[in-house]
């Protein structure tokens, strides 16, 4: 038995044996090819999903600016109220200097919103990055879409 296996593996093979080995190899390759194609498809779908979920730095940065400026405004309001309580207790005029920081906070919020809006407008208008990406994906889905159409 052992010698028969060695002969089959390492000895001269007949044409029928070679054809049988080739057929078995072909069937195995077909099964492996299907599995490899499935793995490749999974990898591509994962890559596409990762590319769709992007970390949008400008949105996060604008949000952090708004949170920061809102915190400054709330702290200024609290400080002003405490100043009024202290002035009422002592019997002096209240101090309005903390309200000066509100000017900077409001200007900062307005500027950050304006800059973000201009950036978003530039991306979403024709020839912008987002506009072109959407148009490209629509053309891949349905090539009959007119590029110059509005709406």
C-alpha cells in the first residue's frame, strides 16, 4: 500500500492518471477561486465603506468652536450675575467689564460660521468636490443622467 502511494506520487504517471490529477486540480482551483473572489469582494466592500465614513475635520472643528464660544458666553453670564450679586450686597455699582468678552465670542462665532459656510458652498456648487463626487456616482449608477441638468 505504501509503495503504491509513493509510486502514484513520485513514479511515472500514465496519461489517465495525469488527466485525473489535472481534473482534480481544476476542480480544486474552481472552488478556491470562488472563495478568493468572495474574500476579495468583502475586502473591496470594507474599503468602500471606510472611504464613505470619513472624518470631516471642518465640521468637527466648527462644532468645537461653537461649543467653546458658547462656554465663554455662559461663563461671562455667570460672572456678570455674580458681579451684580456682589455689587448689590456691598451697595456699589456692578462691574460690566466681563461683558466685553461677549463681543469677542460673538464675533468669533460669526466668523467661524461664515468661513465654514463659504467652504461648504464651494464644495457643493458646480465643479466642487462634493458635487463632482455625487455626479460621478450617479453617472456610474445611471449613465443617461444629463450632467448639465439642475435639480
